[in-house]
C-alpha cells in the first residue's frame, strides 16, 4: 500500500541551460553557462566567446529540448509524470537583463512548453533562476554583488508571473541558493566573477562579495514571494537548497560541534532566512569568523519577514563527514568538501551514496520548518552503455532511486509532509559541474556525445519502464 499522498507530485527535473540548447536563437542573450567551457573541469571555467569557441560544445546545443520539447514531454507523460520541473532561461526573456520590454519570442517558447505540459496533464514546477544569470549583468555589475540586480530580477519575475498565470502555479525563486555559501557559487549562481577568464587564473573566492551578493538574492527572493502572494494568490512559492547532509566523523565532541557548524553554514543559513524570514542567531558569529560585514538597507528586515516561502525544496545526492581529526580522507566529490564515510559507497564522481541520509534530512528539515517539503533533485550520474539494439540496462540507477524512494516512504511514516519527488535530469542532459554529456542521469537516453557526434534521438532506458510502474502505483511498487 502506498504511504504517499494521493496528489503526490511524481515527476522529473531539468534546467534550461543544461538541456534546451538553442543558446543564441530567437533573440536569446548569453547567460553565464553559455560562456563556460565543457569537458574535464571539475568547476566550469568562464571564457569569452572569442577564446576557444569549440570548447563551448555541448552546452550550446545540449540535447536541443528547444526543438524537441513536444517529443520529450510526451515521453514524460508516458512515464506518468504529474509534474515537470524546469527553469526559464532569464536571457530568453531579457537578453541582457536590462531591457524595458521582454522578448516576445522567448516568452512564446515557454507558452508552448507549458501548454504542452497542460495537454498531458503535467503541472509545471518552474525555477526562476537556475544558474542562468544574463552574462551582461556580470560584465556590467559583477552579478549579484550589485543590489541593482534585485530590480532586474523583479522586472523579470513580474513579466513571467503575468504571462504564465493559469499555466504555472509552483515557482522556486533560486536554484540551490546556498551554492552562494560555497566558493564555486561565486561563479555559477551569483555571477560575481567579473574579469575571470579561464583556467590560467585561479577562481577568485571572496566571502565578503559572496555573502553580500547572497543578501541581495534573499531580498530579491522575498520581494518576488511577496509580489506573487499579493497579485497571484494561487501561486505557491518555494526556496531551493542543495542539501549536503553531513555527519560527525567521530564521537569526539569537537567533531559534533564542527559538524553542527558545517550544517548551519552549508544547509541552514539560507533556508533559515527564506523560511523564517530573518537571519539566524548564529549568523553574526559566522560573519565574524568569515570576516564579512553585510550591508543592509533600512527596511530589509521587513522585506525578509514579509517574503517567506510556502514550501521547502531541495536537491539531495550525497552525504559527507566532518571532522577535526587529521586521519580522515577527503572526498573527491566536486560539490561539497568533506571526508569519506567508511560505511558508504560512492558514484564514479565520488559522490557518496546515502539513501538513509535522505530520511534523516527530510526529518531534520520538516522538524525545523513545519512546511511542506519536496525533493526536487536526486539521482545517480553514471556512464551508461547503449546496447546495439538501442537498450540501456541501467539497473544501478534503478537501485539508487529505489533505495531513496524507500527512505522517502520511511520519512512520510515519520510524519514528514512530503509533496513530491522530481529526480534530476529525467532526460539525459549536460552536467553542471563537469560540462559533460557522459555523466548521465536520465530515464531517457539521448544520443549526444562529448566529441560532438550524436543524432539527438531519444531512447527509453530500463529505468524508464521501472519509474512508470513506480508512479502508477504511487510509490508502492518499487
Ligand atoms: C545540482 C544542480 C543541477 C544538476 C545537479 C547534478 O547541483 O542544481 O543543475 O546539474 O546538481 O550535478 P552534475 O550535473 O554536476 O552532476
């Protein structure tokens, strides 16, 4: 028997910059990822288009969802998706971020996408900003470091809120906003990377700029939430965090404390602001330790208070250990820094696989905030083998997802109000951290390869049929 609620939102998740392609058509301007190289970097490196343009493949074409959306959404519908999480690429709507009028061709594209979802009975879940900051705003303002970005973001929100009324109900203000607490967040999510030009220069890490930029994102998020609540009462507004569960490596009280600090800094800092509407008590000391002073304007506290989210969403891929001891081994994972857990196996990219950590995290989140929760990213990045007959036997992916859904069911039994589940990259797409096509997450295989070959055809993997059965049984038949 299913423990999930009857209206549970089963689906999948993608992001515009990682799957749409068509990076410069119909008036679209360049966004940060359009200027990142691909291939073997553990962190995307920004270049100017004049340098090594061939390196921009494959994110410029990605899997060309832009021209394949009907086929792809029909495949999602065949699996029984109730929801589809995607993002709007800001630069399709405002190519430089500063135009006074939105770009009609960009707006029309998402009309087609959302209408197609509707035709199939799929509810869109839309990320407003998923690493798609207009690059012009990076050049001119150093991204979110400048408070003017709040106004540009609000113009963008107002345009899409008005346009997609009746088509979209669920919105997430920023993807993985807490990436801004990690050094790489300065590049991808905050755009505070002006002047950064590739591998020759080490990525700048400036906590003062990062945390100030994050403050501007908090203000932008709160204003967008308030505006939506005031003008579109049917809209449900959510945050989105990259939840990296961590455990103390030993029972040494120093490790317990170090882990508590790490959990606050990595996981709770942003959502405490977005859910509770104020900076947490520990923020002051954290700023002192990081050597940061946040400049706030009069009225900011009120803005934060009035713009709290309706539901909490997060990505969950892995867990880590935190220690003060020097005999632990560092993880190779490229998202969070931490130490290896001897009880866990890891993916080929070093991400430690921890389904029970998902139950633990769901409980921690729900205990803390008591608002509905949704897992909007989860999955296994793997190198799939396409057989001669067009099949892909991805039992490893099924095992990963099954184990995580089992733990979600346990969390529901624990009392967590879980709204839905959208595994990441439900159709193969470009990896955010490595820029590769080779790191695949999908239920649907796309013939697109890192050497530029591939006819973009779509093929159902074994996991496609498995997930269809899971949805049909509302999570009972795993
Ligand atoms: C999250 C991002 C996604 C996605 C995912 C998987 O952090 O929100 O954009 O890419 O991670 O990461 P990767 O693509 O690096 O494997």
